[in-house]
C-alpha cells in the first residue's frame, strides 16, 4: 500500500470514529460539534490527490494521534 492509500485509510478511520461518536452523542449540541470537526475531513478525503505529497506526509504524521483521541472521546466537543 502506498502513502496515498495509507493517508486515505487514516482519513476514513478518523471520519468513521467521528461518525460513531456522533451516533452516541448525548445532546444535539455535542453531535453538532462533532459534525463540525468531521466536515473538513470529509472534504479533504474527497480532494486529496496522490500528487500532494506534503499533505499526505502530514496526514500520516498527525492522524494516528487524532484517531486515538477521537476513539477515546477526547475531541473537545
């Protein structure tokens, strides 16, 4: 798997983690805040290209910790 595919998989995993938290949100405000945090990731996933090597490297560096934080519920919603 190349770096582009890894970056897309990470983005998808973070998006899925946010979606799970949205489904489990205890208030509309919390769900709204989580959706707001997920929205830019949806856009980035849809616009990311294999040519954007710098952003791919950033995603591979930054997203694992963000994924862990979302899964643990430490997203600041």
